[in-house]
């Protein structure tokens, strides 16, 4: 097997326990020399649905969440590039001769990956690693070279965290959010009054 690099991209609005667990499991199971954590600049399939937290805040939070983890590198490559975020452009930018790129995604992203920009080319350039809960069947995405990363279920989503933080801003108490977000990220959220309604 050739040496590998893993690419784990997302909106990270905000980064939470589920993101961290998925990244750690991917790092443990994929035998990749480095796991790139890529913060999306303008994820076109999401930004049409809701207003996103500015990219520089999301990048800062991701650096706080992942910056001290060995083997993980937080990247602003998509933010520096600007404009809509297309994974194929990021893969092309990170490609290195003789190194296989493995794209780490969750089940929801995997189900829609064939709708992504230049999906056919992307499928030729990467192996897809789908993170699924332990006990679920292995992933198989038609038209993609697929493998599975198993992780213990984590009841966390960015939508849930944003809702809990908005409740906290209104009512002064949301202990659930503090359990789902690293302390340094929570301090950053408070400092910059993010996710207040």
C-alpha cells in the first residue's frame, strides 16, 4: 500500500465532540502519515441554506480544537483560495506524487458525494473513507473506492450545538453545549459572542 494522507474537511460551525472523535478514529484506522483538517471557506451546498459563521472564526475554533493533536494539521487552504469551496480543488492542491489521498466523510456526506463538483474526477483521485458508528454495516458508495472507519456513536451535531448555545444566550444555562465543545472553543465562542440569537 502506498503512503497515504487523509483529508477531513468541513464547515466546523462550530467544531464539536463528533468531529474530534471522527478525526481521531480516522487517524487511528487509516494509517495515514498526516490528517489534514480543512476548514471550508464557502461550502456552496450549505451557505445557500443558512448564514455561516465567518470563516476566520471557524478556522480559529478548529485550531483550538485540533491544533495540539499529533499527526493532524489544520489548513486554511480553502479560505486562502476564496470563493465557493470545491473539494476537488483542495485535493488537487494537496496531491503529492506517490501519496494516496483518502477523503474522510460522514454517512450524510457520503450519500451525496456524487452530487459534488466534478465528482467523477474526484472519485478517480481519492479513496473515500466513510465514518460510521460501530455496529453499522461497512460503507459502500457506488462508483467510489470505499473503506470504513468505525467510531463509537457520539450524539453531537453542529446544528444541536448551535441550538444549545442560542438557548444559553437567552436563558443563561446550556450545560449540554459545554459537554459537546472543547473548553478552549467554548471560551472563544464566549469571547466573540458567537451563536447568540
